[in-house]
């Protein structure tokens, strides 16, 4: 696969892979859609009039076992080319939504302040756990801190992601 640099970012853009729409593609997509829809049929099982044990077995197959097996069969039918195509489309959507968009200075600093403030509950929980409320409130506070940290990464925009990427690139002299 060739890579070419885009004008707005330092990240290379891949050439789009070719998606073969043959019988394997359509059968694999049908299997994936069936694996996503299959758990919804569990709501219809009580209407069948089966015994409790039979209903539990059918619901278990519709929710737990069946979708995973059919999903794996669908992925196997789609093959490597389709996987590369969908991976390319997901990366392209992520780049256009997050990495290529420029944010204002105000948005960057808002994201940075949310990022820094999200560390406060985690720090308190690590060193002073009695300062946080007990029970479910503690879980909600820590979960909201983690989610606000993730959200702040997207608020800071593509320039932050470029700075973050450069951390892992050695630019010294050999």
C-alpha cells in the first residue's frame, strides 16, 4: 500500500483499498447485520409459548451464543480486503473529524483546563481516599473524571494530537 502525505497534516494518508463486491461481501454483510439484529428477536420468545427452560435456552442463544458465532462467520466471509477497506474508512473519518480540524485558542485552553481538572479526583482517590464520598458517588466521580479526560483530548483538536504524536518520535542526532 502506498502512502502519501496530505497538505494539512504531517500524517501520511493511505491510498484507498479496493473493495470487491462479490457474493462473499454480500453474504458477510448479511451475516454481520443478522448478528446485530439477532438479540432483538429475544423479545419475541415469550410469544412462542415455550416452557421456561426452553425460553431461557432460546433467549441465551439469541443474545449470547448466536450473534458472536454469526459475526465471526461474517468477518471471515468478508475477508482481508474488506477489513482493510473498513479500517481505511474509519481512519479517514477520524482524521477528518479530529485531526484535520483546527481549534481556536480558547477551545484549546478549555480542553487543557478540563484535562488538568480531571486529574484532581483521581489524585485524591489515590492519596486521600477518605476525602471522596463513599459508595456509588465515588464511582460516579471517578467515571466522570475519566470521561472528561477523554473528552478533553478531542476538545483540544488536531494540533494537540500532533504534539502528542511527536512525544514518541526521537528527533536527536545519532
